[in-house]
C-alpha cells in the first residue's frame, strides 16, 4: 500500500479535545462534535503530505510558536475554515444595505465618504457584492460620494482568491443578468472577473475576528458579518458583537445572519423590525 492511501487510526476523544482547545484558543472557533470527522480528515491529509505517522508528532509540530509551527498552523486552519460561497447569498440582507445607504445619502453632505466593513469575507463574493450595492447607490444619487469596502478574513488562500476577483459561473447563480453584465468581464475559460473599477473599491487584509480589539479600523457606516458567529461560543459571539458596535458610526448599520444570536442586547443599537434580516442601527 502506498503512503498516499495509508489509513490512520480514529482520533481518540482525548486528542480531539486537545485539537479543539488549541483551535479555540488561537482563533476563537468552536468545533461542534459532528465536525470531528472534518478535523480528523484534514489532519490525516496533512500528515500524509508531510510523511508524519503520529498524531502526537503532528500536534507538537503545529503547537510550536516558531516560524515553521505557525506556518503549519496556518495551512491547517485554512483547510478547516475556508468555505465556498456565492454572490448575493442572502439577497434580503444586501437589499437592506441598499435601502440604508439610499436613506443615509439623502442626509449627508456632498463629497462625504461611506465606509463598509465585510467581516469574515472568505473568497470575496460578499465584499464585492457590497461594493456593487454601494456603487449603484452612488450612481443613483449623482453626488460625489466616495465609498470603500474593507474586507477581512483569517485565511490567506481565501484572500488570495478574493484579490484576484475571478469566479466560476456557479458562484454567480443568484445575480441578475444586469448585475453580471455590469460588474463582470467574461473570460475565455468561462469564468468571470470583477471589473477593475469595483476592485479598486475593496481592500482585503488578514485579521482574526477573535482579535477585533486590536484591528485598526475606523468607524463604519455598514458592518456586514454573516455566517461567521455560528463558529463561536455564545459568550464570545456577544463579545464580538459588542466590539463591532464600537466601530459603527452614529446611525450605522450592523447586519448579521438570521438566528446567529437570539439573546444579545446592546444599549447603543436598536434592532430593525424586519423578519427577513437581522439588523441593528446604532442610535447612541
């Protein structure tokens, strides 16, 4: 049997708990029990690639705080958290952003700026979608407003895909023909590239949502954080949301995924009365 097909023993419960603890300590992400198979599969694949036969040996390598240990840790985390997504995955939330921007534009002075933050941007579909919405609003207003989208994610490979801005057709299944034709250029291989004028509006950087307190980001008009909080414990979700509220401008909009938290309250924001979105406006 070749090494590439070598089978490993099932990861014992005690060792799974060690990996789970390390992942949560470094990223804040909590693995559900049913994700044990995902964790074991990715560890086993990486061990084969490195020609390592012992779980203990690989764990000790990943746990080290030297350069090789941190690099290996990044490789493993990328494989655990990178997920495929699509443009306009939840259109009601993005359309609410559109309406919020339209209302805000009407109250702002010309030549003002609008700042949008995509938290947990993965491979870029979300921040580019937000940029499309913002660009539509600015064109409609006919005012000289500047806008920019700041997008962060923990995964370097995901950010590399995002910066290229080239996507397969299946990523665009929720877009209208008008949106696709306006904001993408079809490539010879059948893929689609985000137009350059939109790319210029989006800035991608690596950051851990578990360490937002040290992220040097200015006050935002819109913070969009969908399908990210589900990976964290309830108390940590509340902590993250509190930090996001601190980054909102007065009147700013925070949008999270429906049902990602049901027990969070904050004195400075009011929840929007809309069954299709989970959104909050900063009122203080």
